[in-house]
C-alpha cells in the first residue's frame, strides 16, 4: 500500500474502545465540515458531514461534534473495530461549494484486536 | 457498480514526458474533479468539471490539462512532467444536488517523475 503522510499523528486503541479523533480548523467563515476515512492504498471515503448550524450529528457508530467557539471538530467512533484502522481527515468549506474545500492532513487510527 | 475507476494505478515518467491519467465513473455524476495528495499536505484540487464541456481550475492547475467530452470520463493530462508532480492523484465525482462534501473517490494513481 501507499505511504502518504508518513509522520501523521497516530491514535492507538483496543478493539471495542471508543475513539475520538480531533481536528482544528482555521477559517472562521467555514460553515460546512466533513470527515473522510482513507484506508491504505485506497481513495478517501466520505463518512459524515455537519453544517455550522448544528453542534452534533450522528451516523452509524460515528458522531461528529462541532465547537465553533474554539474552531474544533471531533469524530467519535463507538466500539472501534479492526476494520476502522485507517487515516481520518477532516475538511472545511463554505457555501461557495466543493471546489473550495480545504482538507486536513489526517490522523492515523490503529485498532488492536 | 464500479464507481470511480482510475488508470493506471502506478506510473513512472521521465522529466519532460507527457501522459494522461484516466478517470471514468458509471454513476452518471455531473461533477468530477482531480486532486493530488502529497506527504504532509491535505488533498489539493487541480481541476474540476460541473458537467460535460465545462471545466475550471482548482488550487494547483499549473502543468495539468483536462477536458470533459462525456459525463463519464474526465482525463487529466500532464503536459511536460516535472519531479514536483510526483504525487498520488485522485479522481472524485459527485451528483449535483448532493451535499457537496459527499465525494466518491477512485483508488488513486501513483505517479513518480524522475
């Protein structure tokens, strides 16, 4: 597989634990945020998104929390599984559309059985 | 459905050579885009298209060319390869009207320019 992002921050958890991955964004004008998952050798995969008029949004085993005061975004994964091992990165954008999305570099999640 | 298909998966070029990275999607998505992914950096948009016959530049368009003659295909051309274009390239598509972060990515094309 590829090795893009050799020096990414890494979060190591045990199978069954809850994982929290954090992201700080920079632009106060951003009003739309997305989390992606990228497995080794694969393209990114959309997980969940949230607009700035919400503080929390839940999906299947995932929750995204948005704190606009401190410009912070987090992704919580419940009951983490080995298949969740991947690089997770956030992206921020605004109403002008996808062409202005700014992507983060990501956090590597390692799940041990 | 195959989704977004990129070819080739790996390519090595010499400086000055040209080549085309192919991208095809079978989901009838209107929007298609090309990104590059480099170590220590987030994805960066090269070019994008909102429909057949319509293309526009992204953040890092220099040295690349695109065209969109059909809804399905969005090839990326490197005109005269340079070592700075060594990267992993991703094609993505999206249906117009969907949430604009809900991109479908291909598996990537790793390009090395010597």
